[in-house]
């Protein structure tokens, strides 16, 4: 027979009471040096247990001091046109919700382009071993979440473009499947299939993706394009940067590109969770880039938080990571890589 819970609690209280009594008795018999060593030992144990918390907050303090020295990001005006490139639904909110809100309030036109529908994040499907049909359903759900999030940011249906290419497959499209169709191992699709996509039936090739993205750029004629940095650790983000850089280089308009980093290195950004009073700091992977900051008003921060929560399928799994981007600043760099590239800039820090 198992002992009842009240007897377990009584035994635990007795152990704590006796332990504290013995500790105090020994404490008063120790000399000063021994007390000092015992205190240092106790502090060391506490620091070991809480080291992650201490490091995160010391890092946040350092980051706040560093961020104050960053120059301001030039705000957009009524004649500007902002195009945001998001590899997956939620990247537009994490990286650029504040910039979208600033542009909309100034009267600028804004358009968001999602290159994928996020159909490879199997944990978000809610099934341990999801079938292709479940991943396709996840894609449709994430597209609806993206619509809800951008509604909160003031965008209309004509401001949203879904390309519908394969999640976790963009780098393959750029490197090895530029001409030959790629089949997603997650959905078993080899062509754009989701309702509401720009060009249903387009083959999963880099050439088709590049043609779609170039047609959006030419049709919208942006004055600023916000894209992932090629230094981002996620392959889809890297590929999005490569496609954007090649298209804008071809058009002779690469100076209109600004870059952001989401997957920026070990534990970026710290501390995890919601800290809306803290600034966002440059990611370790982009520490030598010339970052500019946009200061977010309180109302913008709240709307960014609401838009982040609209991505519910992701929030329940990586909520602390996503909420860590809801800060009082957003960052963008005019350069994709440092002017002088060092070997450590290309390593995952």
C-alpha cells in the first residue's frame, strides 16, 4: 500500500526542519573563514542552477547598451512601397511587424510575399508521424494564420501573395533543382497546389519560383524590399536571400534591399519569452553587419504581439522563441554580409 500524500508531506517537512536545525547548529560553530567558504559554495550551487537565467539577463543588459548606439532606420513615407519577403508564415510578423505598421501609418503601400506555406514543420501538424495529407492541411492552416496576422497589421487581401513552394526545399530549388522539379518529402507535392497561391500548377523548380518572385517585384515596383539575410542559419531563409539578391541585381536595384535575421545563432534572441521593454540586438551571426533600428511605439508593440499570437500553430510549440522578437525595436541591415568577411561570420555561432 502506498503512503498517503499527507504522510509524505509530513515526512518532507520533518526532514527540512531537522536539516535546517543541523545547518544552523553547524553554522554557529564554524569560524569566519569556514562560513565564507560555505557561503561561496552555496552561491556557486545557486549560480549553477540558475546560470541560464543569469546569463540571459546579463546578455539582455549588454544588448540594451549596444542597441542604443545603432543608427535609426529611415522611415518610409507616403510615396514609398514596402515589399516584405517571408520564407514562412510568421517570419513577416517576427521580422517586420513594426516596419509594416510604420509604413502603413505613413501612407506607404505594403505587400507581403510568402515563398512557402510552412508545410514541413511536422510537429505543428499535431500528429507524431504525420501523413502528407496532414502536412498539406497544416499549410492551409498556416496560410489562414498569416492572413489573420497581417489583418491585424492593416493589410488587405490584395496586399498578400502566397507563392506556395516547398518548405525546407527552397535551397534545393536554388542549387540542385533549378530546372528539374523537386518533390517535397513532407507533402509529396511537386507543384504549387494550395488554393490562393499566385500560380497553381507551377513546378517546384528554382526557375519557376524566381519567375514568380520577379513578376511580383516588377508588378509592385517597391522602393524597399525587406528580405532575410544570407547569414541566417535556416536554409529557406538563405535561399530567399539568394533569390532576392539575384533578381534585384538583375534589375540593377540591389540598393533597395534591407535584410533581417531570425535564426541568428545559439539561443538568439535572449532572454526567451515576452520582454516588450527590451530592445532587439544584432544576432551573433550578423554581428559585423551595419544594423539600423526602428523604435516601436507602444501601440505597435501590442499589435505585433497580437499578430504573433495569431500564428497559433507555431506559438504552442516555439512560443518563447517567437515572443522574444516582440521588443521595442526592430533591426534591418543595408548589407547582406559584412564588407570584410571573416571565417567566423559564416559559422553557426
